[in-house]
């Protein structure tokens, strides 16, 4: 089997880990504080990544540390808000709302950097917004707290992806992974100061299972595989593979949390999936045009 096909399989397995992490995280924060969960998750991920990417430790210098800080802040905000969202809405809802990032990124490039985006992206954004409204709006046409947090998390992740693209032009991005998660770990422990934590070492097995799963599989595994896969698979095709995440997340939420798969969720999710898939197909056909991102410089 060709290496490219192997990485396709490994990436799909990774999206399953990402999807499963939503109900797994929700399980953890029902018995503990989100800040405590994130602190242990990032700390374990940092150690695991330091072992997996030990050969990249020599790339760490002042420039990579600066870049790591620029990456860690939006990534941290994305994960924190997404975790807070899981406290108030079902994990299956959260997975679809989080998937809006693929559509949000080009819009944010246009807002902050005045980079022209194709008219089809505006159309897909409208389709995705329709799906979001179906999922997130309550019966009295209000957006609940959980959906709002998750959307803020999506913005954070989108800023992170844009920043990765910018930093990748100036440095070897591999050198930022370990310090980036180390900074996230430090920020998470600082975040615990905003919460009253009576027990720093929970006895709940679900908590520690969730920490281990999210640190090793949805963080260490996926970052390792995605970095190696980009030698053989272009970014646009990788993004399409990521569309499996909300599917796996919804299925996992059904089996792990007994969440109902409602018509409303399926309909809204279908709109978001359609918009995301259509936008990525557009990006593949126009991948050459994407080079205008060099306007950052």
C-alpha cells in the first residue's frame, strides 16, 4: 500500500479520535472544573509530544518561542470556549458548530487581511449559517450560552489556523509544537485561578480516562500524523478528511452519552456539512489562487 493511502487511513482514524473527544470531554467536566481538565490535558500532551518530536527540540529558539506564543493564545481560547460550550449543549451539537471553522477561516482572512475570497465562499457561509441557526437557536429564537461559547471557540481555532499559515512562511513550524502546548499548559494552570478547585486530584476514573484520551489521541496522535501526512497529501484534501469529525462525534455522543440524534440536528448538520464540503471542493479547484495569501508579507 502506498504511503499516501496509509496516511489517508491514519487521518480518518484521527478524525474519529477528535469526534470521540467531544463526549469524552463532556463526561470529564461534569465531575470537575474545565480549567483543571485542560491543565492536565495540555501537560500530558506536552510531555507526550516532547517524546514524539524529540528531534525537533533542537529547533526551539527565541523566534520559535515567539511564534509559539502567537499560536498558543488563539488555540487556548479555542479549546477553552469549546470546552465551556460542552457544559451547556450536547456534544453532538458542539461537533457540528465546531466544524464551521473551514468556512470561517476564509471570511476572517477577508476581514483582517483584505484577501479576496470567491463568491462561492460567501454562498457556502450563508448555507453554513442556516445550518447553525437550525442547531443553535432555541424555540424562542435565542442562541443559548453553550452555542455562543462554541462559536467563540470556532473563531479561536480559525485565528489559530490563520496564524499557523502565516508563521509557516517564516520558520520551521515543527519547532513550535512542543513550546506551543507547553505555553497552553501554563495558561491552563493560570486559568485554574479563576475557579474554586477543592480537589486537584479527582478520584473519578472518567476524568483521568478523558485526560489520557484527549492528550494522547486527539492531540499527540493527530498532530503527529497530520504533520507527516502533509508530505504526501495537500492541505485541501486533508481538510475534506476532517469532515468525518462531526459524524464520528455524533455517533460517539449517542453511544457514550445516550444523546438523541434529532431531526433538527441532522438537518442543521447536513447544511453545515454541505457548506463545508462545497467550500473545500472549491478550494481544491482553485488551489493555485490560494497563493495570494502571500500578501501577508
